[in-house]
C-alpha cells in the first residue's frame, strides 16, 4: 500500500459498511419496514471488520479465514429478504484487505473469488435477466480497488527493499572506510620499514667510517698529534659524503626520473653518482628494448643498488659488472664482482638484511632471485621478473630483519 497512516486505510475500509448502513435506514426501512435479520447481519459484519486489523496484524494466518467468514455474511445479506443489491458494496472493503495483507498470487485468487460470489449471488437473488444488470458495477469496483491496492503494495514493498539496500550499502561503505583506514595504517608501517631499509642501504657505511676515523683521531691526539689534521680532514670529507648520501636518499626513495627516462638511464645516473662518491667503477651493459611496469623497474633498481652496497662494504674491490636484459617474456638483472666472495652455505647467520631485502623485493613481484659466491671467486647476484606479471598488484614489501650480508 502507499505510505499512508494505518488509520487512514481502515477509515477507507469502513466507508462501504457505513454507506450500506445508511442505505438500509434510508431506503429499506421506510419502504419495507424494519427487518432485524439484515441489521443483525450488518452488526455481525461490523464485529468481524473491527476485529480484522488486530487479527491480520497479530495472526496473519487467520486473515483468509476472516475473509471467508465475511464473504459468507455478505452472501446471506444479499439473499435475505427484503432483497437489496447494495449489500454487495461490502466486498469493496474486503478487496482492500486482500490487497494489503495477502501476497501474490493469493490476492488475485481472492479477488476472483469475490467477483464470482457477487455475480452468482446477485443472479441467484434476482434471476439472470435482472442479476446481470447489477453485478458488473460491483465486480468492476472490486477489481479497481483490489488491483490498485495490489499495485500500491508492490510499490511500497519495492520502496522498503530500496531502503534496506540503501542501509546495506551505507553499512558496506562504513566498512570500506574502516578497511581503507586499516590499509592506510599498514601502508604507513610498510613505508616506515622501507625507509629504514633505504637508510641502512645509503648511510650506514659512511657513518661507520666516520666513527672509526673519529676513534683514530682521539687516539692520535695523545699518541701521534701530527696525524690529527689529516684525520679531521677525512672526517670532514666523510661527513660531506654522508650529507650527500642523505640528500640522494631523499631524491631516490622513488627515483623521479624513472617514469620519464626509464630503468637503464636511471641506473646509469646512479652508477655515475657512485663512481664519483665511492670510486666504484661499474661496467654496465643493456640488451633489448626497455619494457615493464614502473613497479617492476623500481624493484630491479633497488636490487642493483643494494648489491652494489654489498660490493662496496664486503667485496674489497672497486669494480663491478652490471648486466640488464629486456627479453620478450622477462627482465633479467645480473651484478657481479671479482672480490673476496664468501660461502653462503657456511654463513651462520644465513641471508642478512641486504640479501633478504633483495630477495623479498624480487619474489614479491613474481620473480626469482639467485646468489652465487665462493671464497676468493667473487659474488654474482641475479634477478629475473616475468613480464607476464605486468599490471598485477603486488603486496607491499615486508620488513627486513637480520644482519647485513
């Protein structure tokens, strides 16, 4: 039904009964005299009708039983002398109840039942010739009110479903906001971990060197004061290098020229900086036409950066080879040095901070990471990332743990 107040519906429901009662007193009593049986039946119908709201609301299963009982009362009224056709108006109220409380297809069945009862009863009371002049108007009224009420009820049900759907969408929206806040917090944690890793990669070695030089200067102060100026100069140079490294870190957390220039030019620029800063000469070769997502390229850039950090810290050489290949189905990166090397299997600590960082970066993007090293024979780090992973979303990099390589 339309979103009207409940009392408004029942006022409309009782209008046919009030109309019939007025017709009874105005036309039947003056013309035929007072007949107690029709009045008693009208009172019985009123009692049933007054009980209808509470019964239909509290005991919906009894609604159809009440409709059947009320239909029987109306039928007896029509057939009770003195014969009056207007008693059939009471079926209009029943059609409203049918539209309000009964779902399809029962509502249509009851409307059809009311039409059949009205037609048969009026024909039985006045005969076929006269009865067919009475029942069409009542049948039309039953169908108009019943079908209109049925359409209104469906519209109201659709409105309620829309409100329920809106409430569900609002709940889902609140949950999405909550999940977004949680994801943002997780992203902040991963970003802090990544920043810690980048600080480790960029500044640890220089700061460690400054610390050793400062300790040597402290000892020279009492043992060999002549060395003090040179040591202080070295500390100053190392401090300048550390400042340069920190500035480079700020600019290289995500290399800004990666998007415009690509991976190979960005690596060349980085190698130039390292050669100037650390005297590390790097032989760099590139094969194939550059391709791949920015996310993949950054992972390879960080892997090369960390591998060269290890060359500077542990290999004991000032030269390295870097090879970058763009194949049809993958990108490969190889970093090799001819330094001291080590035995990975004999390492008690296993993979350290730097190696674990490289492995996690590559594997989180669907690639593979390999390390080959032998004491006295140098170290080779290789990584490959399939281009089939292009466009995939990768998880944030996990936090690294453990000592350096």
